[in-house]
C-alpha cells in the first residue's frame, strides 16, 4: 500500500483505504471513490490538482487529499 500521491501518471491502482475523517470519506464517496474502486492517475504534477480517472469520469483531487488515500 502507498499514498495515491506517490503513483506515477499512467498507472492503474485500486483504492484500499482512506485515512481521513467522515467528512473526507463522505466527500470522496460522493465522487465515486470508495475502497475497491480502480482508477488511473492522469496527472500528478507538483503544482496544480491531482487528476484521476475512475468509473469513466475524471476527478480533480487536492494535494492534501491524495496523501490520505491509500492504494495498491
């Protein structure tokens, strides 16, 4: 397991856990991100949002958020 922030663009991963409070977990679930969901990292630049593609949609995630999402 590793934080989503460490994944290189083009790699597919599976969400394993979210190390955050209920607010973060609810926000991610509303976007379709829950344990078991597969996603592909589209962009992970040092500046700007982190972009993933999951379930046919592209999602922009904040830098602090991607450090709390654990994937494999």
